[in-house]
């Protein structure tokens, strides 16, 4: 058996592993990354974020082609199979693998392909697909082995019509009707993808509201647009039995209902990938969901073993995983150089797209914080009209006395991009976190970013004590603020300000 020595060994090459590896390599450390797949990128690239986002992008293009009058000059609406859109996703995956592989090569990071398990806290054994065993010895270890779909024992995933979010990428026919069991983020995203392809979708939610962590208005908008696109949402339902039959799947619900479809996509929970790590050899134990507990430095109960990404649970996002990985290895290299990732924007790639940061209306009301709301509807914005994307809204929640931004909630075209402008201002210290930024800043026109200006004016127009507040608290009232103040008292329906 060959033995190799490193400063740090990282298990998993998803975003958490990559973040950890790149950071350590930049600090001159000798690094090895192990992955059990023969290509780098992790589940994020091969099964999760990248394929689902590429699928969604293609489906949106198809929807645009089929609904835009512009394209009728060149042909009738066309039907596309799930295989057609899967092929386009494959090309993105392979480009991602190429880019990511080059990062490892450029940074002189050694890669090993095989299943890793601990022999002791400084030694990892790697068994390749062909059975070759290698041993990696290191001062520090980072577990970034990610997660996989949770599979309850009473659901037969060997049945050819029962899928999870991994196996759906291998589906060999386009169903006419599909049941999606689980209405979390992944379930809602796949409901958008399938309904966009014209498939009838039954979306089974075991709660009474879709994505209840969202601002209620945004969650309601998602429900409306999914229904509008032929998704039948069934709330407060739980399965009793899932029966695979020759021509499809029958879902028996505890409520007594029975649904039949050509296929069922299981989107109900994920488990951390810890079962093959031989954690007992280092004295670590995962929880019932296969996840590891870490402290605010991403350190496990064993001093030299860190963990990051989906394997540590919330928020289970690629966006956060990369930063968590970077923080974990940063801390391992030099104690204290670590950012605990607890402020994560929500990016949900349903149709329409949703993104938010900060607190929502329910939370602010519950906390008795005197907030006000400013909104911009995309249907009135030039850029959205040009793009033919009228669905959507930006909603800014701000403190009515201090003007501090408290929450940014957006759905529609480019929502996941738009939210970052608000995030940047919200993260400013002290009084620099202010709604006024948006009225004192010139935005490119026409842009979606301009929604901030429109929403800010809309919110300021709701401050009925605004003229006094401005003259008492803020000596530098700008002409625009003055204009907004005058508008409140004189003309609430002015078309420029009160959009
Ligand atoms: C359908 C879907 C859509 C998603 N969409 C988004 C999105 O839009 N935005 C977003 O931010 N997040 C999204 N996510 C979540 C995102 O994919 C994960 O949060 C992210 O992949 C976690 O990264 P990670 O580095 O922790 O692990 P992973 O990406 O899970 O990578 C872990 C790697 O470790 C390997 N591994 C496991 N065990 C071993 C072992 N014993 N030895 C060697 N290698 C091992 C795995 O095979 C894998 O290659 C989505 C997830 C899914 C399923």
C-alpha cells in the first residue's frame, strides 16, 4: 500500500471541499482531495445545483419560445422531451468539470479517486473503484462529503418509475403526469421544471404553506404561479404507501386519497454522507441524519478534524458550502481566520425565481419592530417589459424611524441577482445601512436594479410623518427626498414616485 503525506487531506470535491482546498493551497499547504466519483465537482456539479439549474434554464427558454408572439413568425410552439433538456445540462456539467479540474491542477492539489475512510485521526484510507488501496497521512482533515437524498425503507427506489433527485437525471421517458412528493426547495424547483415542459404535476406538501420560511406574500406568489402553470398543490398530506405498478405509481395518502401518475419524484429530505467514513475509528458520531456537529470554527469534536458543507446540515446550500469549506481550512491553517456562515441569502430557482435576505414580514411583526414596506412591481419596469418578464416584485422592509434595511424579498426575473444589491447595503455598518442609499444613487436605466429606487420611493411615500422626520433627523435632505416628501402630502398617485 502506498502512503502519502500531506498538510491537509480533504474528503469530497464539492463546493465545501473545493473551498477548503483552494484556501489551503493559496497558503502554501500541501493538499490532497479525495472523491469517490472519478470526476471532480461533487454532487453539486453532477447531481444537484448545476444540472437542476441548467434544466431550468432550458425549460425557461422553451417556455419563452412557446409563448412569445415574436417566435410565431418562425414556427409553432414545440414540444421538448425531458431528454432534450437533460442533454443541454450534460454539456454544462462537463464544462464545469473542466474548469474545476483546472483549478486543482493550477494550484498543485493532488486528487485521489476512491472511497475514503478514517484509519485514525491522521490517516485516511482510499479504496479506488478497481480495489487499489492508498493511505493518506495529514495533520489536518476536512470532511466535506456532502449529502444524498434520504430514502425511507418503505419506498421501493428500485422501481423504474420511482425517482429521487439523483436518479431523475437518468429518466428515460417524459411522463405525462408526475407526482412530486415533498414541497421543499428541490420539490418546488422540479415542479417548475416539469410543469414548464407541459407535464401535469401533483406537488405533495406535508405543510399548509409552500416554503413557510419565506415571506408569506412571496410564498403565496409562488403557489399562484405554480398553480397557474398546471401544478396541483396538495397541502397537509402525508404518504401512507407508495405502490409501484407496471404503468406508473400509485400514491396512497394518509388522508385516504389515492393519486396515480406515470412517475413519482421523491424530494423529502437528505442524509449526510458519513456512513462510509469509519467515524468510529476516530471517535466521531453522526446524528440520525448522518450529519456531523461542528463548532463556530467548523471543528468537530476531534481537534484536527473539520467538517463543512451539507455534511454539517443547515443551510445545505452550495453557496454556503464553499464559504464554510474556506473557513474550515482557514481556521486549520491559522486559528481565528474563520467566518462562521450564518447570514445566507435564499436563492430558489423555481419559475418564478425567488430570493431573499434578512427578516420577513411575519418575523418583524412578531418581534414588534416598526417596519415599513416599499415595493416595485416588475410589470411596470422598463427592463422587465423589454425582457418580456412582467411577473415579479421587489419588496424592501425597512425600519420606519431609522430607515435601516431589515429584509429584501424578491421574486421574478433575475431575483437571485437582484437581492445582492440589497444585501450589500444591509451589510453596511451603522447608519450606512439605509434605504436612502437607493434614492441617492443613480442606477443604470433600464435595469432590474432600478427596482430598488422604485421600491425605496414607494416605501418613503408610506411614511406619513416623513416631512418632520426628515427635517428633525437628517439635515441633508436631498432634492429627491424632498420630492418624495412632497409627493406624500400632495399627490399619492404620482406616476414616477408612487409606482
Ligand atoms: C436538486 C438540487 C438542487 C440544488 N440547487 C441548489 C442551488 O440552486 N443553490 C445552492 O446553493 N445549492 C443547491 N443545492 C444544494 C447543493 O448542491 C449542496 O448544498 C452542495 O452540493 C453541498 O456541497 P458539499 O461540498 O457539501 O458536498 P457535495 O456537493 O455533496 O459533494 C460531496 C462529494 O463527496 C463525495 N463523497 C461522499 N462520501 C465520500 C467518501 N467516503 N469518500 C470520498 N468521497 C466521498 C461525494 O460523492 C461528492 O462527490 C441543490 C441540491 C440539489 C440536490
